[in-house]
C-alpha cells in the first residue's frame, strides 16, 4: 500500500466554477477525514466518514461543499460555485477505527481560486 | 479559533536540542500527537502519547506531558537541517484531531 493518495495535487479554477477532489485512503482503514488548511494555520476539520457513512460535518462545511464515500473506499469532496476564500490546501487522512491509531495524511490538494 | 496553542517560531543551531511547546485545553483528550509538515507536503506523524503517560522517547524525539497543566512538549535531540519544518501538536477529542497553528522550526548551520 502506498499510503493515502490525493488527486489532483494542484487545482486552479475561476471563481464560480465547481471543483472535485479525490482521496484514496489506505485500503484497510475504515475512517476517512477531510481537513482544510490555510496559510499559517493548522488543519481544520471538515468532515469524516466511517465506511460509507458520513458521521460528522463541521460548521465550516457550507452548503456549497459536499463529500461522499460511496463504497466505503475512495472519497470525493466537491465545492460548488467556488469563492476566493475557498483557496486552501485540502487534506485527506485515513485511520482505523480503534485508538490509538493515528491519522495517515495524504499530500493534499492545493486549490487556488482566481 | 484553535483550542491548541503553540509558539509560532523557533530558531535553533544545528546539533543543539529543540524544544517545541504546546498547550491543549480538553482534559478528556485521550491521545496527543506531534506531526511534521514540510513545504508543500501533507502531515507526517512523528509520535504520539497516551494521556496517562508523562514521557515517551523515540530515538531523537522525547515527548513530555504534564496533564495537570495540559502542557505537551517535543524535544528533538541533535537537531539537523532536515528537521526544518512546521511542527503541529494535536489532541484527539471525540475521535477527531484538533490541531494547533504550528511552530515553524528553522535550523541554522
């Protein structure tokens, strides 16, 4: 297993366009998390899945954001009608359910909205 | 804002020890973690400590936990130029990691 994979690595989009990011977790990990990181800040929690169920969403996740994990494997994060404030690094992580297993992070998708 | 607080910057000479400090606020945190992030990359787990321990050593890394003061520190012995990065502490609360803003460590020759 090569770890958590995120695609694309970089995305530049015009304001108002929709974007979709993909995350492939470590295969035996049943939990998958999305975080957002802006410059000079630590990662902020957006949402997480246990298998295919989305168990929690942060207040940061506005109606323009939607995440899915249809078969409990890979996940997608879609942002509709992007705004300049959406520019950030979007990080995906996966873990086993049982503690203390820490998260394994992917390399992230850097989104720039122009 | 974050509930986990860290100093923003640390400069250290190569070969010296680095100490990065962190204060967390949730006494129910079960595990506390240290991650490293290099420019343009994701977060790499360095080490973690269970909340009922007060120290953990892993090669050049030593984690100290003062649960009474909710203070966590990471000591890096014999700091190398490859240790230059941003270091995040994180607490696990209700299954989710909450991160500090990170401490940028710059190692000078």
